[in-house]
């Protein structure tokens, strides 16, 4: 069971967010099925592309996304924080 994933249509395509699988349900294909369904939904509404974010150390998720065609990394994020004085 995936936990509250969603897709949002943008000018650039389908943005897929918040894909997470309960620990006891991992490895059963739920994430792949859910993301594939979101992609089909987006395509049925005119999205020509889909994009998402994944942490680079989340190898299980990266394998799921690679199987679905998300093999290209567009850019990496770098977060900054203000240090306390």
C-alpha cells in the first residue's frame, strides 16, 4: 500500500509527488502500480511527460522509476540552511 501519492498537471507535464510505501508492504509492486496509474491518468489529460524527485540513496525507488522510464536525471538539489549565531 502506498501512502497518499498524488499527481499534479503543470505546463511541463505531470508532477508526481509523495510516493511512499509502508515498510511491511514493500517489494510487492504497489509503488510501481500506483505511479503507472498516475502516469496513465496524466497522459489521458494531455501530459506528454512526467517528472518526480527521489533521494539518490533510495535505490529501491530508483529501480521502480527506472522500470517506468524515469532513467534520466535532470538536475540535483542542493539545500542550504542558515547557521545559528
